C-alpha cells in the first residue's frame, strides 16, 4: 500500500452519505478512489480516550474521534475536514497528525 493512499475509516461512510445515490454522487466518486478501512476495537478505544482527553467528550462527534484515532496509526497522516476545531482538539495528543481545513 502506498503511503500517499487515501484511507477512510468505514464510520465516515455513515456520517457523510445520505443513502440517495443522486445526492451522494460526488462523495461516492471520491470514495471509489479511497481504501475503506474497518474500524477495529483498539481504534474505537483510542477514539474514546481521545474524546475524553479533550474535556468535552459530549460535544465531539464519535466519527471525528475515530478519524483522529485512525489517522494516528498512519505514516504522515493529513486529515481534510470542514470541522478543524474538533479534529485539532482530538489530534493534540498525536502531533504527527496534520489537520487541514477544507474551507
């Protein structure tokens, strides 16, 4: 697997898609170029730990936490997001994770 490959935790599919192929056309087109990865138990546990460490677990989306936890296991990860504030909070404990805003 190439280090620059786009990898997407499976939970992002539930978060970002509507189920209507017409509305999801652009997302589905992007996802065809991605490697979809299962969310493992260790990844889910790390996501829970990251949410708790922010001090505002109740206000941070579990899917964002899983993305941050998954990214921390990848070499040279860059997370593209429209919600950089929450992801930066989650990724603080993993300085190798770069968060970039789509805005």
